[in-house]
């Protein structure tokens, strides 16, 4: 039997053959494959790419809408994974409280880190469906560490954007909270800005961090951009972040000088109550025909093991009344207690609503001390 010619095989094909071959029967073939892999390692640009067909179209940078389509498909798949995990581990996820979001972070990093690295051929399921691929600047595939870092930059800001950051009552922490807010805005803005306006390389923030490109999958000659990103993009992003930071700082100062200041103070006190994992307060207006109704809405995420939800709700209202006297003039105060989990990629909540006038609330017994 003639020995096979391994010189035309790609690295991925050689590794698949090496995993199936009987080393005891064909030791010389194993040595030949290993020698071929070693030679390919010295030329990564050739090792990582598929053989080029003469009539195959060039492999070029992917456009914006295809990338958005791939991201949406991957998002749906991650949601289904999260929902399935939640059906089995509901109690465990509920017990994690706000820390549950890091479960979703871990699942997402594994999902993209494996599929978009050399282990998964540089393609997540969404990319396979839309015909895209992640490659390095040499045309090869990313290592798992680089793929995880790329995924972390893109995904973490979206997970952390919904997390309530409560570092305590000390005013010194306010600057750290503000810094984290500006950082998240800067990352989110830069990712979407570069996706839309970086027409030279079509690289966004997470691509630039690891030197990656998203290309149309194919067997043709790879043509990566020969020019670098325009430096003006960095200046524009920096200016946008500075403007946002200034607006956020001024807005915060103005809020405390208006009638909303006591409402914000009431929210801070509310978040210090036991069993509360997160809360929000809002003055709401509803319209039904010609009738206009105003009410105060209080939403709180609580422990699922709460023994007396209505008594707890009364304690929540009393805390708000003590720190926001204007609440006593509202026609109705609605308290929504939510228990469940949020792991970032999926969530499930059990919601109980209580609605009373301020006088009715004060007549109820409380189970927490405001």
C-alpha cells in the first residue's frame, strides 16, 4: 500500500488524522505527520489557512450586518442554554442573588472562547450559520486565551451594566461608582462606534485588543486590510467619554439640589435593608382615557425564603416615607417584590405586587425596621 501524501493537508486535518491513526501499526506515518506539523508551526500563516482553490473568491473582511446577525443567533442560543440550566438549578441560581450574573459570564466566555478559537475552528454557531470566521493578523486562528479575552471585553460590559453596584453608605465610594459607570459607557460606546465607523479594518474594541479580524469564511485567498485604524476614532471616543462623564457628574449634582434628591436618598436607605438584593424607586404617571393617575412605584429584589412578604413590603414603604416625605402625598404606593434569579443570559422572576394608599400602608404591621 502506497504511503499517503500529507503535504497538502492542513494542520487541522493532520491533527484529526493523528488522533485516529494506529501508532503501533504505522509508526512511520505518525513520525511523518508530526514532522509535517512541526514544519507548519514554523510558518503559522500557512499552517492555519485552508488550501486555496484557483477559482475561489477572495476571503475578505465581514460587513456590519452579518456580524450583527451572527451575534443575534449566538445570543438566542446562549439564552436557551441559560433557560435550560435554570430549569435544573433554579434554587441554586436564586441563592446566588446578584452574584448569579457571573454564572452567565462563565457560560458565555466558555461558549465564545472555545468556538471562536482554534478548538472550534474560529467560528461560533452564529458565525457558521452566517458564514463568518475569526482570524488573527497572520490569518491563523486565535488561541483559547485570546478568544476568551476578546469575548470578555465584548460581553462583560453588557453583563455588568445591569448589576446594581452598592459599595456601602460611605460617600467616598461614590467616585468609584462614577468611575465604573464611565468605564462601562466608554467600552459600550467604543464597541458600537468602531463597528459602525471603522471602515478601514472593521475591527472593534474587542478585535483590536487581540489583533483579530472577522472575515467571510471561504477557501479563497485571504485579503486582510493593509492600512491601520484611523487615529481620529480614538480621539472622538475619548472626547465622547469626557463629555459623558461631565454630563453624569453635573446631572448627579443637580438631582440632589432638586426634589428628586430625597428620592435618591430614600433609595440608598432602601438598599441597606436586610434581604434586599437590589431596588428602584420611580414616580409614575398612567393614562386611561381622559383620566390621569399618579403613583409611586417601588421595586425590590428579595430573598425567595422571605416569610412575611406583605409585612416586609410595609417596612419598605415606611423606609421610603421616613426618607422621602413627599411619598405620603402620592395617591397610591405600589410595591413589587421579585424573587428568582438573573444569570445575565437568562432570568426567571416570581413577582408579587402590593398596592395601598400611604395611610393604609402605615396601618399595616411591618416585619423590618426602617
